[in-house]
C-alpha cells in the first residue's frame, strides 16, 4: 500500500513539474508576443510621424516570421508528459 501511495505521489509530482514547465513556456510566449506588439506599434508610430510605411512592413514581416518559427518550434515539442508505468 505504501509503495502504491509513493508511486502515485511521484506521478503527481512529475505531472505538476511538467505543468509548471508548460506554464513557464506559455508565460514566456506571452511576454514575447507583448514585446513584439509594443515594438511593432512603436515602429508604426515612428513611421507615421516620418510619413512612410515601407520599412515598417519589412520589419513587421521579419518579426512575424520570427514569431512563426518560434511557434512552430513549440508545436514540435511533445505535449504528453504523462508518467509511464
């Protein structure tokens, strides 16, 4: 009985650690997206003040591309962290 409780506790701790890791990843992505949004808005404001938009489009496309790559990397990571056994 004690071994079963220890196994269950160990499995719950592993699941908790996995979920916390996923939460940190989500928080990091949110922080990154917020920073990118702010940067894009700042660049847009500067471009509007200077009367041009072409360079902002290029920069926005590069930021979007980088975001897409990061998102694809995240999607390639395993999602199921269930304890085995």
